[in-house]
C-alpha cells in the first residue's frame, strides 16, 4: 500500500498524506529549474512510496501555469530497486470541478489511511480547505473560488450530518450571528472527515453559548474519541475524552494581544499569524481583562498606555483572579516607556518580561519562546487552544515553539517583514500612513537596559 500521497496545488501549498510532517513550499514566480530542484528535495522526504495520478490524458509533465503551479511526474525507477514510480496528483486552475471530483474519489478509493494516531480529528474550518484526520492532511477544491469550493465539498458528502444552531437576526440589519452546517466525508479505514462552513464571524459574547450547544450536538453524533477543535474562532472547548497526546499539543500556542492602536495590532498580527499562533485581540484594557477572566491563554502581549485601564492595572487585576491558571498567565509588556524605573514598576505589577517598541521580529519570537518554555504546562482538556494538531515541519521537526521558522536559518530581516505589514496596513488605512514612522524598525532591548524612549515611535504608538 502507498505510504503517502502528495497533492500539488495552484497556491504553492504541498499537502502530504500519512506523514508526520507538513511541508509548505512557496514558489511564486520561481524559475522552472529552481522548481525542479525544490521538488526533488521535497520528494526526498516522502519515503518510500508516493501514489501516482496525473490529471491529463497521456501526459508525463504538466506545464507550469502563471508561475505558480508545481506539477510533475517521474519515470519508474529500475525494476531492480523494487520501488514504484513516483508521480504526483496535480490539480490546476484548468482542472474543472467534475474532473476534480473524479480524481479525488479515485484517490480515496486506493489510499488506505493507516491508523497512526488513535485520535481522529474533527476540524471546523471557515474556509473548509484544510481537514485533519489521523495526522493526515488533505486539501480539497484547490484553486476554486469560495462559493465553488463549498459546492465542491458538498458534492463529496452523501448527506448532512447536522443542521445546528439556527441563525439569529440582529435588529433590522439582519446580520447572521451564527449558523453552521456539517457534512460528512467518509474515507477508507473507518475515518470520518467532516467539512464545516460557518456563515459569519460573530461576537464572542453572543457566540459562546451557541458554540457550546453546537459542540454538544456534534459530540452526541460522533464517537467519544473524536477530538474537536475550532479554527474559525478561538474557543478552547474540546471533548475531554479525546485530547491528543503531548506531541500534538506542543504546537499549540494561544496568544492574547491587548493593544489600543490599530496599526500596532496589525503589525503584531502579521508576525504572529505567520508563525502559526492562534491570536485573539483586545482593543482596550477593559476588554482584555474580560477575555483574561473568561478564557485561558498561553501568553499575553500587553500594551501599557491605553484608554481606561492601563496595562499595569489589567495585570494587577489578572494576578488577583481566583483561578490560579488564569492568574498565572505569562504577560509580556510591549511599551515605549523602557526606563529602568518603568521596568521595575511593570514587574512589581506582575508582568513577567517586557519588550521595548519598536521591536524586531526576532526579538519578539525569542521572548515568546522563553515565556512559553518557562511557564508552559500540559494543557487541561478545556484549556487546549483551538488550532488542531499541527504536523511537523520537514526542516524543523524539533523546534521548540513554531515549526518552519528560525530553527535552521537566521531570522529574516525584520524591516522586510514589517514593510510588508505596514504596506498592507497603509493601503487599508491611507490617512494613517503618516503615523507609521519607525514601526517595525530599530533594535529591541531589555526594559532595564534601554537608555530612553525610542525616538522613532510616533504619537499614538505607545
């Protein structure tokens, strides 16, 4: 039986079935020769067999499309090796929905998925593009528009599993707060994959009760060993009977960012989400305190000067919470006030560490890693961040915090990363462009060693 199936899609994402790793290969606008070398290097990690399908008649190699499609197949190796040909299932923009359905149906018919992980995973995904079961990753509907992708997923399901939590209306606006449908996709090996689509992101205060009822409904229909996670929103409810082992939990990191400045939030979001962090945001101290009272996070990034409650006041209140888990959450201060006396005041309030703004990407990364290493304990079932198991990166299988980042190579230039975030933000908010100044540039420092306030920080970027 084949030990792996490789799908190459138009977005440059490479999904590997039945492997303990998850490789990302971003190849836009790369020369064909470089693509060939990267492809060969990646395939070296898929041992020893790869299932072969080519979605066009009689072809050996599918041409590159708009510099984005990675597509190829290989000739059979000599018979003396006893190994089959390595070929790839290639889905391109030119592959219509009917052909996709036939190819994937045929793929499922021959790919026997081994029960490597005793915990099947039910993942709720807003996009519906990534589903995990038994550490096997699939990507369905490659290259399709969202509406077409939903139709494509529905075509794979025989019937709806449940129609949960009818939508609510918000006054005359008719805004749908919460509505979800679930459809089963049954694979070989008695593994159930379920495709979920939510119609709208809604306020956490309104959705929490509905989400809880939804989980209860689903869990009544599924085996007790199913581990439930929610990628659409950051909820921490899972089925207590099905929490995966520590190997899967170690890739989970839930972070709360408490920051009143929109530009600062966007810059931090750009970095954190690239690392795979599950990020929740609070726009002021009051909301941050409510979230910290109601939810459990692995790390908190806390601005100091905010309207209403300051970061220091929020930290003092958090340290007084009756729940010891919530009260002991690691808090990293993000501030431009980095004199030694400020550092002493932050630590006296209960903050664990601080980082002076503007800071570099590498500095934030290592601060998070240090806090996680010092404070991270095995998560209780109801504390597990809702991200789903993250298969290991090919390049950085043993990295302590996030796969695929700084373990085997120097940290990327922070200015380049920040430039992309700032450019995106300035396009979304043109009047704020003049405020950006030195955000994302400059050197970070320990609070106690910083000689003064950063001259690059603009008003409003506290």
